[in-house]
C-alpha cells in the first residue's frame, strides 16, 4: 500500500519511525533531542519543529505518503485571534496549577460532578487547570487567548501549513478536562469556567480520519497523545492492561465504554481506535525499589533483584507499603511508607529486597482492582519500563496480578502507533481499509510469563499485603477523597 511515518514528539526529543504500511515493518528511524531543558515546564513550540526537522534529516522521510503525529500530553498552546502564540506553551509537568485545579473542583460542585461531566477530576497537569492558572496569574495573556491547542494539535496544524481548520483527536481531547469521552462532545462551559471567556477549540476527528494534506501532498492523520499512540503501537485490546513501571506507576486498560469515577482514581481517556482507556495512577513504583537499593547499599536494581530472589514469596512475613511520596491510589496524600512484620528471622537484606518488589507490584495490583471493580476485564498484563526486565519482577508479577504477563521488547511504541494510524488513514483514503478496521500489523515481540502454579502463592502474597494495608489505613479504598 505504501510507506508511512510516525513521529513522536515527547517531552525531550522527537523520534521518527518509517514503516511499510501493510506489515508495519520498520524501514528507517530518525531521532533528535529538543533544544530545551528536559525538565522545562514551558517552552516555545518552535523547539518541537526544530527537533522534528533534525530528526527527519538525511532522507528519513523519503518516499513517505502519510504521517501520524504523537506528542506529549496535557500541554497548553494558547493562540491569539491571528493564530500567533500568546505565551510559551505550558507543559504537562507544570504543577503550578494545583490550587487552580482545586478551585475548579469546588466551582462545579465536587469530584462526582466532574467525573460525570468529563470522566476525570481536574488535576494540575490538565489544560483545563492551566487555563484557570493563566486567568488568575497572567490575566492579559488569558484575555488574548482566542484558541486552544495541545502539542500534537499544534504540530499537525504546522505540518499542514496553518490552515483555518484546526483539529485534534479523541485521545488528546479526553485529557483536556473539557471534552467528555462518554458523550464525545466538548463542554465549552467548563473551558469558559476556567479561562473566563470562550475560545476556539479544535475539531475532534475520528480514529481513521485525516487532518489534511500538506502542501507537498503528504497525508496527515488525526494524530493523538503519547499514551494512546503507545497503546495502538502495542496492539492492546479488550482484556489487556498495560502496567507502566516508572518512578511512579500506572495501570491502563482497554474498555468498551468510558467510566465515571467520583473518587478521582480513574481517569477516563479515549483511545486511538474508538474504544476507551481507563487509567489509574500510583505515585510510587520504581522509586520504592531505588530507595530500598540505597538503604541496603546495593549498586543498582539488577543487584537488588538478585538479592530479592534469595528470599521466598511473602518475604518471611515482611510487608512494605510503598507510599513514600504519599499516594494517589488509594488517596493518601500525606502518608508515608510502612514496613511491617519485622521479626528476628525476617530482618535480612534479601527479605527487605523481596518485600520492596512485592509491595510495588501489590500496590499496582490495587490500582488494577479499581478498574476490575468497575467491570473491566483483565486477562493479560503488558509490563513496560526498564524495571519490567528485572527477574524479580517477572517472577512475582504473574501470581500477584493473577494474569498472564507479557514483557514487550523495547521499541518506539508511541511512534509506531502514530505510523499505524497514518497507515489506517492512508488505506481509508485509497479505499483499501475500512474506517472501522485498522491495519493488521504484527504484534510486538514479547516474553510471556504465566501464573501457573504460582497463582495461589501470588494470591497469598496479595492477602498478606492487603491485611497490612487495611490495618494501617482502614477504609482507604472505601470512600471518595476530598469531601
């Protein structure tokens, strides 16, 4: 059918993969760092274009017929009436809008009202909260804001030559705070509640729709956010969960409908295929392993993993509640981590190492239970992140999650998802693919781990953990926070 490209403009770099549109085979790749500080909270979007141009150098895009764009989520790009930048873009890692988010929760009548309205409760990273912060702290910039885009929207608009029509997709829109994945419609009243006046919002395209064609004749697909693109690149579907092991953690599942959660633990995103991605976040994942490694004096996480495997499931009765930075799931923002079950026989380095791995995985299993409790099926768990390759994680995860665990080989899944979307839009334009059926690309290469006979052992570890959690934090999962 042709050649397509996916580009992923993350917080620190641009990555491009060029693929065969029929099979998904990667033909070429490009990379360039963004010319900004990695931890910057605001940036001139022109930096993204400079990085894109560098990544596409050397003929990377030669022969490409369609491009899909994935980009960092929750950024705010405010434009004036003429389409010019009002101020530097505010990025998703900017936490200055925490007070603004709390104000918005109260302004609409609480968490349940927001969950029912748009499927999520305002958080500091969302564009909605950033608009409120802008109105309160930079009123002149807020008054001049006439249109609102997110990073992937802005990049698509630039690639198309800044046409009068601006677009986005369901995935990015669902993270804005003023678009409902359940109804498929904007809530401009909520955007006005935050900003103080109406502003133009981009048209929300369907999964296989094209945003347009560049002056050079390249088809540009709808694009999407990094989370949705990575899910599409992995090829996850109903029955799958994706567990991300970063410093913090997340559990993302695929479901046929949006979920409204008054506790605020579930964020109801839309995906890049027409389905939904309920996501639950934890504040503590690999940071608990790194803290344990420092305490025990191990050189790295590989050594911590080897030490943990010298212990046995249950860590001789030690239970580690890994709430080192407080916790989001359950809502315990001011708590600390806890180590229980200390006895003379359990006070050995290998048991503490094992308890750290089990505590991290049990905490993520708690997050998974939040969506399972809402009827979401989980039969298979994808583990992502560098820690997914640790033997101690792979040994314990299937039993603790009670499901088959797969560990994909490292790859640029967000860029691959963007390329797959480009192939879909290209196929629809050529009448070779249905708008309802994406291209059938081969799945990611994976290692597979079955719970097998370890299922009962994993259930016992979960029970030990749950008993300790409920004793120390009774009712943590039983009530909505922030009443």
